[in-house]
C-alpha cells in the first residue's frame, strides 16, 4: 500500500475516521453492495455501536454489522478490546438490540500483541472475555456497573467470534470502494492505470472496435488516394499501418483506464473525463466539418492530448494523452453520432 494512503488514514481525527466509515457504508448502500441502511448513534446513546450497516430493513431486529472506529494514539489495548466488545453483549442482554452479525474494530494503528493473538484464534475470545469481564467490563460499561449475568454468559457462549475482525490501515484501504471514497474525500492520488503497448494489441480487433476502425479506414483511404478494403489492408501499408495501430492503442488504453478505475472510484469521475475531453475537442471538430477529414482527425487528436481534465484524476495527472485521444475514438463508436471520423 502506498505510504501516502497510510499517512492519510493516520492523520484523520477520530470523528473524521468515524465519518469515513459511515460514508463508506453509505457508498455500499448506494451501489447495492450488501447494506440497505445505516445508523451512527450519538456518542451519548451509542451503547457500544459506532457506525452500523444494516443488511435488512428490519434494522436491529435483523442482521447488522458494527464498525467500532477509533483513531487511538497507540495500538488497541487488551482492556479497550474487552470493554468495547463487552458493551454489545451487555446491551443485547438488556434487549436494546440483537447481537451484530459482525464486529469490526477499525484501528489504523492496529492492536497490541495480546489482542492480535485473540483475533487470530477466534475460539479463544469468548472464554477470555468471560475471564476478564470483572477487570475490564464490570465498571466501564455503565456508571452503575455491569455485572456478568447469566444472560450475558449465554450470549457470549452462543456468539460466533470468527466475525470479530481488526482493520488496520492496510485492511481499511483495501475494502471494496474505499479507495475511491478516499480519492473523493481526502484528495488521495488514485494511482496510475495500466498502459497499453503495441505488443499488447491483439492482431484481430474486437467487436467494439469495428465502428471507429471502419471510419478510419475510409479516412485513410481518402487521404492516401487508394481504396483500402479493410483494417488489414491499412495495416499492410507502410505509412498508414502505424497510424491505425496507434489509434487502436489509444482506444484500448482508454478502455483499460475505465476497467481499472470503475471498481475503485465513483463512475461519475470517469464520466467527467469523457465530458472534459468532449468539451475540449468538439468545437474544433465542428469548425472543420467542411474540411479535409484526415486533417480534422489530426487536429482533434492534438486538441484531445492537451485537454485539462478536472477532478482528482486530472489533479493527479492520471489521464494520459493516449487515454484522452482514445476517448475520441470511443465517441466515434458510441452510436450517438456526435462525432464520426468519416463525415
């Protein structure tokens, strides 16, 4: 994991870390990725809950996950581990809610060795919690005290402690859709997308390449003054073969760019790249409609390469000239007829 990602998480204030987890849950809800609702109880009424993701509309009567996010000055201690975990069993015994399906300690600085040992052997957590209840839970859950009752014992005995997890920095950032959220909220560098080399280009174009390639075949034929039958005929030409290969590399690099980022950042940021490129080249395209097609193609490609892209992808210079130029080939292929190379 890049160091700047670690620094970003470690620099968050406690409430900002909680807010990040809450917004991450909301992102999963928006993308229909597991959760259907969330809760973030106020500090005075959290009863051991921090950021909650509901898996059903039954809320606390159904399955729910509890994310206990704490930006501690040091690794999570054994005492804090037991007292925080003990709260959910105490309040579940009080019938304030059912037990969570999953309990996640979000602790960027990880935990002390004794806690990690318990996490690594889930079957030992329940017995250890019972043994340490008086020392770490009895006087720390409520002002009036929280004695270990038979109800609490029964709940601890029946809980699946495989579902108690610890998320340190590296675990946090690798959660689905978390990196994209950090790109938006924390100005995190989204990183580079893979590039496409000429050696990566398949010899046979894909079905999604037919539209723009057939248009380029016509443009190159007109400029060359001969009738190219198809893409293969252009490839055999010493002057125009490299040109159509370059166009394919641009198209495929833009495709790889979208595939790389689509699961990591909000698709709206990817769509903004398309919008910025279109706005940057369309006037030039229109102003040369009556001109020579090959010259217009070169002019649009030159304009595209220099388009300033907005948003995090633009700020961190993650949209290469090839991606922007390949976006124009996608415009020629998208069926909207706003930009075509052959007319």
